[in-house]
C-alpha cells in the first residue's frame, strides 16, 4: 500500500461523496479510481455498464427490470 498525494479540494470532494455513498474516504477514492480505469479501458461503456460488469464479476445476482 502506498500514499497518494491529491489536491486538498479533491480530497474534500472525496470526503463529501464518501458521506453520501456510505463509504470511507479511502473506499470512495478507490471506487472512483477503479471506475476511471475501467472507463479508460472501455471507452464505449457507460457508467451503468461498468457497474453492472463489476457486479457480475463479483457474483452478485442481477435482477433485470421489466416493463410495466
């Protein structure tokens, strides 16, 4: 594990987002890093595509929504 230096303003945004998302500051920063890396590696994927792929990879059973 290493230390990553980030701008104080970015750290404050991570702190605020972590409170909303019920994650630790480190977990929020790691989430954004992972999503960013996956977005760069898969430029045609939407955010929802990335999250869905991560859930599938983790073995989370997904329930598809059906039209009413």
